[in-house]
C-alpha cells in the first residue's frame, strides 16, 4: 500500500509540473491517499510548506492573486498588506503596503484586498472608504502630474480652462465631448509621492457621493468586502453591511472617474482615477438574489457577482447582469431547491467565496473549518481541508482565492497561516462533470 501511495504522489507531481506556468514547485506535498479525505469527497492535497508566522503573517484575513502571480494578503493586526511570490518569498518594491496610514495619519487595518488589470491594489478597512495603490506606477515611477489644462469641445470648438481637483475639472475630464489641447505639468515631489503611496480612492462622506446615493446613507456605509472585475474595466463592487434606518445591506458599484493625467518616468501617459458612487446593484431582502448581512464578494469573467452573507435564509448567492438601457439589472443566477449551493444545510458559517475561470465556486465555512467546491451551475463537487474523515487541517479559515492552475490559497486567522491546496487530479474536466 505504501508503494502504491508513492506512485500516486509521484504521478501527481509529474502532472503538476507539466501543467505549470511560472509556478514554483513546492519541495513536497503532503503524502495522503485521496480516498482518506473527507469520507471520499475530498481529493485536495495540502501543499507543503505552509506559509505561517515564519513568513511574517500574524492575522491574515483576506487574500488575492494578481495577474503576475503575486499573492496579496491583508493582515489586519499588522495594519499591512503582505506580498508573496509563488515560493512564499516577499519580493521588494511593496514596502508602501506596510504600516498603512490614512490621510490623517491614522493606521488602517485592512480587511479585504483585490487587484485589477491596471495593477491597482484596492483595499478597505471596514469604513465607507476605499484605498488604492498602483504597482505599475511604483515600478516605473512618476515624473510629472497635470495641474491645469485647456479643453476644447469636439462639436462646437468652444474652449475653456480648468484646474486639477475642481468639480468642473472632473466633469470635463469625464465628458467624451471635451478633450485636452494644452496642459500644465508639475514635478512637485510631494504631489508625486502622495500618488505613489497608498491613498484614498473613494469616500462615502464626499458630498458628490452623498448626493448621488440619495436612497441610502453613503457617509455611514460599512464596506465588508470588495472585488475588482477581471474583464470589466473602470468599476469595482463592494458590499455594504450597515443597517441603519434604511436597512443598508447591499452591493454597490463604484465607478472610476478620471482625476489626473500622469507622465511616467518612461515617457508614457496614464490616467489616475477617483471613485464615485455608481449604483446600488442589489439591496436588502431574504429571497434569492437579495442581500442580508454580506461578508464577501467575487465576480467571474461574465460579470456574474457571487457573495456570501451572514443573514438568515441563503448564505451564498450569485446574481447575473441583464443589460437594460444604460445600466445592468441583476437577477438571481442560482435557484433555491434546485441548486445545491442554495441549500443552507451545506454551511454553518459561509464567510468568503472565490470563483475560478471555469465559474466554479470555492466557499469558506469558518465554523466547519473547510472549503466546499461547487461547479458552475451550483452543484456540489468536492471539499478541501481534511487530513482524514475526522481530522481537519485548519483552525479558523476566513478567506480563499484560487489561481489559474486551480491551487487554493486559504487564510487562517487563528493559525496566522496561508494553507494551499491542489486537486489530486488537476484535469479541468474534473471540475466540470458531465450533466
């Protein structure tokens, strides 16, 4: 039997190696037979070594993977976002994400982090604020920032001038009928440094956001999670878990507004953005596709939103966008009593969700200390997090993400660790069983 187990592990290693792309093979993989996992349901193998406090982790609460394969971990107790490569090492160039401070010099305890295609690293602290740091700008450097400009109207030929930072400036920058014909640039280092460092992207207390968000109380919002779509640009989504008079449990779309034109050190010009309230995607309710105490959110390549919540009835939802006029109307994508994922019996405390490129869902159950995997139509697939039928690996898992190789990365806030799992059979069709 031991010889057979070694053959299985060796075959898995060869398959893993053959499928990798910029993925560093770990030194060893936990040698457990697939049939001993979770009463035959779990075929995820724990990858060793575990990333733990020896890597500087204390209380990891959220995790995300950038397009370049780097892993961003929000460590709430250390007021920082730690960055790892695929080997578990911490690369240079991310020191600004340590000792996070807001504009008033008050420490930021990040509770969620995500990265978009523009290499914007977004994070939240449980308030109505969203912060941003751009990896690309820091790698290349900023040489100049626009301070004022002359604009010309494409149809009438009328021109006007505006100074950076004013409401008039923002309206001109974000109106397709107006274009910049001349601009003043500055090399002021203090301004450049403020853009290079983590800074405020969205503030619910801003007068403009309060004005646009007329049915709720933007200045009282309590963001619990965020996601940056991989395919859709110039928007992010957040969950609002503030009750208040309006029962402010909802999903909010935050739009990007051009705010500044930057000249990078290499000579390229790029836009800096500020966030503005876009719309309330979904509000409070108890039925399928409504929001009740949301705790996490993710989005797939089709724009479907997936979220977990702590309120009554359904712990996990998926809502699909249906374009109607100038905006999208979201309707429930999973059906109660038809799709396994909508059965509350699967979960004790679903706290986080991640979706892969095949639209498979990975759900962290904090109380069960495991991960439950469902395929694209909400049918149960497998579980992860077990050594054998009764023994679990993790103490307090709170967050999960998955890379394009199907490797799971799970934050355990109690253990101060990142656990990684790989399917024992990594063929894509395993995650898409025949109907």
